[in-house]
């Protein structure tokens, strides 16, 4: 798991073009920073869940439990990115 504070500091340094990036002395600095940032974002994805009962079943966001459509890419209630269940 990437260090969240290290990724944030690295992104801030690269955005400003400043020195002092924590990834600066590593081979493939920008690639490593991007892959760590992507890993952190994927960790925050919500999983669509099925709720209901009887003859009424529907998808909800695992973060806020707001009703969503199976085709939604983001929750319309909390904005969480939703993992695709069917590709």
C-alpha cells in the first residue's frame, strides 16, 4: 500500500515544478508516483451492492447506500467511483 502523505507531497511538488519531491531520487520517479496515486484512488472505489427484498431488488453504493443504476460509473449521491460489476 502506497504512503498517502508521500503521494500527496509528490503530486504537490510536481504540480509546482518544485524540488523536494519524495520520489525524486528513485528510478522512474514520475511513473512510480503515478502508479502509487492510481493505487490510492482505486482503493477508494465503492462496490455496488444489491439491497431490497421480496420482488424488489436494487443496486446501492457501498459508501453511502444511495440507490444507483447498474450502469453508473459514479454514485449520484456521494460521488464515489463505482467498480464495474459487468463489463
